[in-house]
C-alpha cells in the first residue's frame, strides 16, 4: 500500500518522455456538456467488455473522472481505470483489448507505468495502472470527494468552463484547470488526515 506521502504528492511524467504511441493528438475544441444520466450505463457496458476480454488479468475496473460524478458537467468521454498485474507487460492485456476495439494511445513508464487506450465511439479513455498505484487511489478519492461535496463539484465545474477558451489540445485544457484541481486535492487530503 502506498504511503500518505506517495498518495498526496503530485506525480509528473518525465518531461523528456514522448508518451504518444501514434503521435500527439491534433488541437481540438474541448466541449463540456451537462451531466448525462446515461454515463454510468455506458461505463457498465465498457467494464463488462473489458472483463470479458481480460478475465482474471482485470484485477479491477473503475469509473473515474467527471462522468463518474452525478451532476457534474464533463467532456462526453468515459474515463476508466483498469488495474492489471503489470502494466509494463503490454502483451498480457493490450492485444486482448485491441481485439475488441481499443487502441493504445499513451505509454508513460515514468508515470506509474501508465498506459492509456482509447475507444473511438462513444469515446472512452482506459487508463491502465498496476496494483496499489497512488494514482488509482487519487482518482478514486477525488471522485468520491466530489460526489460527497457539491460545493467543490461546482468549483470544479466552473474551472472546466473557464478552461475551455484558449484552444490547444486536451492536455492544454487540463493544464488550465490544474490549480483548481490541486486546491481540491489539498482540501481532500487534509480532511482525510493525510497532510
């Protein structure tokens, strides 16, 4: 199990690491839409497909990100965290997921061996980590905090809407809301007695 310090530290990938398996994404217009009651059902369908494709190699499949928080506006993209025994062993899971329609998009060995596969339509990002990964714990805590704290959910939603203007790709959009996210993390970690 990771220590409190490992969980509360904001980990960053190696800036010299090129994470893009198929090249960087083009600049796109980020669209944030109102919460959709269908998002949990869509996640359930994705999770069932992942579990069927991987069997026991899928140690856990969780709905995270904004689409997992009722009432929160979000990009219309389901974020999923998949826990596998060893994310670096791509042969143990990537071919099985590719056979059902996912494409490997990101490989970040410096960031907890993170891999990200994408499903094109309807959009889903499948984030792959190993057991007891601090980032998985952070995703789960953030989701649960926003579900239980509507005031921070609203703060986060406003940050998303302010981050849309400015262009660039999704990574640029994420950077523009980073300070608000870290402020929420700080409140969350302090409330949990981790700081």
